[in-house]
């Protein structure tokens, strides 16, 4: 886990302590009272579809350089997850989706590395304009039988991805939830017809 040594506000050394009224040890600045809270990062992804196909990219960056993934990245401050997913899609592949049209596909977490993953789906608006970028050495639209399942950057997404393709073919979508970690792992599905608006 990320630790810092000095107060980002005043430069004083930080102390480990439980702040008054809190229940957890934090890094605290005794000079200016700054408390260094550490919260999970939110990774957003987008399945951008074109007919039966979805947009994939081959990573140029570590981790998992050279492996295939759907476009993903961490949310920036002051954006919605849908805006973040659309922004990352464009940055990595030049593909465009309308953030307001995106639907939630899965919500998952990796507590061991404090990440929450939200995956959306939406229609790719400009399939003729996708291109390689600094972050993607290849971009491609894959039908389910074209996905390089043996070369995925993250094995763990394989099951939800296959379910997505099956849902997409039927035109009836579930929402998937999962957590994967040393304490527990689970993967489950909430069918759309059981969702209460
Ligand atoms: Zn300080």
C-alpha cells in the first residue's frame, strides 16, 4: 500500500496514529492536522460494441504489456464513471461512445490492491476511426470467437466477458458483480429482470 513520509500540505513528518473519533490508524500531521486517508481507486472500462463485435486493444504499457484488454483506466477527479470510461476509450483507441448512453455491465473489486472496477457497455459510434495509440499497439473489433482468450491481460475478466458476449447476442443483459482476493472471491450475476428500478 502507498505510504508517504511527509505532509503534502506543510512538509512536516507524518505520524501513525488513530485520529480522535476514528477507528483506524492513519498517517497524521501533528503540525497542521492533515490526515492522509487512503481510499480505493476506481478503474472504469467500456465494452464498445459494433454489431456482434466489441473493441479490444493490445497494451503497450506495464503491467501486462503486449496482452489484450478492453479499454480501461482510472477515473479522474470530477468526472462520472461513464465519462471516465468514454474518455479512456478515446485516449486508448480513438473510439467514441456517448457517456450518457452507457449501461453498467459489471461492478467488481480487488480488495488486496484496493481497486473497484466498473465496466460499462455502449455502441461504438466511429468504428472506422479506431486506431493505434501510445497506449495500444493494436486495436481490433472481435466477435466472441475471435477474442484471443489465451492472451488476455487479466484472466479474471474472462468469465464476465464471455457472459457479456452471450448477453449481447441475445440482446438481454445481466449485471455482474464480483470480488477477487486473498480473503474471498466470488462472481455473481444479477439478471436484468430481477432489477428493481
Ligand atoms: Zn502538515
